[in-house]
């Protein structure tokens, strides 16, 4: 994703991944969270400015997108920063009247109908 310049930057970075034959890898909230954290860390190691990162993975079989927000690790302490994306996602879904589902343990991951992405 980094090498192919598929990370869009603004106030936060994001990537929207279309479904592929291997999309089953990213239909799990834990797997998508780990990918987001890995990308944040890779960007930080490349001396990129610290910004929040959101990754959207299409789940074609359910006609949804799994969306995960991550902050990465703090550079000097190597700790993961507190993630408040769950609150932000809930507020955005309410204001957009989007159909969403949150089934997992991870609050920073939400599933949104494809029509609402």
C-alpha cells in the first residue's frame, strides 16, 4: 500500500481497499487492526508526520466495508496511543444516518453498508 502510493493524506491518512480474491484476510477486525498498526509504524519509520490512519476493506460477500482507525505507536515510548475512533465512528454514523454494525471487541473497528461508504 505504501509503495503503490495508495494512502491518501489530509488531516488523517486513509486507504480504501477493494475486494480481491484474498479479501477473506481482511474480514476480521483483529487482522485489519493489526494491518493498520503495521502501516502506521511503517510510515513512522519512514519519518512521515504522525497522523491517524483509517483503513477501509471491502467485504463483498456481505456488501459492506470493514473500517478500522489506528494511531500507531508513540515514537519515544513505543506504546500504542489511546484509540478513540470508536466514539468518532459512532458519531459519524449517527450524523450520516448510515447503517453500521459493531460486533467485535475492538471499538475502533466498525462495519458499514457499502452504500454508505
